[in-house]
C-alpha cells in the first residue's frame, strides 16, 4: 500500500478577514490516525459535540429566516455554555451557513469544524476555476477537515468519524434540520456509531419525513432502521425556544431521557 506523508495544517484566509486552520486527509487515513491530526489543528478532545446536518441549497428563504432563531438562540448558546464543539459540512449554504452566522452573531468562541470533500468545495483564494457543482466554504468556521471525494455525500462518513474521535466519551448529538438525500446518510451514520439524532420537525423535507415516521403518521422503509435504534428523537420547530434549548442542553449533558421528546 502506498504510504502518504502526514499532512500538515495550513491556513485559509477569507475575504471577510477571518482565518481558519485546515488539514487535508488522505483516503487511507483511518479513524485511529484522525485523532493526532485533529490535535495538530488545535481542536480540544472529549468535549460535548454537536453535529449539525441537513439542508444546504434546499431550504426556502422563509424557512431560513425561521431557522435562524433556532441557531442563534438555541444551538450556538448551548454549545458555548457547555464549552463544546460543533461539526458540520462546512459550506456557505443552508444549515452550515446558519451555524457559522450564529457563531458570529452571538460572539461565541467554540470551535466550529467543517468537514468537506475536497472536490466539492471552493477554497478561498484558489487560483483554479471552480466548477458549477462546487460551493464556497463558510467564512466563520474556525477549522476545516478536507477529506477525499468529488461528490456531494462523500463527506458523510467522515463527519461521523471526526465527531466520534473528537467527543471520545463526552456526550454528543446530531441535529437534523431539513435535508435531502444525504441527510439520510448522515442520520444513519450517527445511529451506526450510537449518536442520538434530534430531528427538527417542521423544518422541511427529510426532517419532516423522519419525524412523521417516528410519530407513526407515515410509513417509510428507510426510516425503520433509524427508528428501531431508539436513538431518534423529535422536537418541533414551532415549540417554545426555551423548551427546545432545554432538550438540546439535556442531550448534551447526559441527562436526556429518551421518552421526554
């Protein structure tokens, strides 16, 4: 097997003046090799870890505005209060854009890590002409883990693995907001490693389909395995934000009771 040199961290400088630290992983990088690389990035281990997955380009403008409160008044403040870490797909769209802007708007200091397939993203100050399928990175993230792949969805297993390596034995939860085909992969990957998935019902598409299946309102074969895991919980976007915040806080503090949501 071909041996690759250990990758070194490098800086990404965004037009808004922000600078992030990044590292590019090889296809041969195993989970056991990820930990020291994340340490090189300066990321803290064994902290409460929030994984944010779901819609990118498929969120309507109306839903985007409604979801902004969820991110600025619930997700960002909770993870900040717990001294935790957030992981998402890192591009400047949908839930990842909302997460980056929420961190900025709340003046939070938690690490925000984007895990993205190198062939799907546009690096700031890149001299090469991007393709129509590529997307820019979100400029408020603090760290990026660039992984092999040229298709959307190639990053999905890496997101789950990076989160698992980072949180160690600390509590972690995946929050699913809206989402399309890849969101099903993200939810399955989280369940596969034993990470609870909190579905934001009312946010659209995959989240609503999975929430309906949990409630027994819809039969969905692809939701069956997720539901049978006992790790899928739902909370409605229209719920009082203090209640939603208490749910997220408890799930990230080992005090969450599965039947409470």
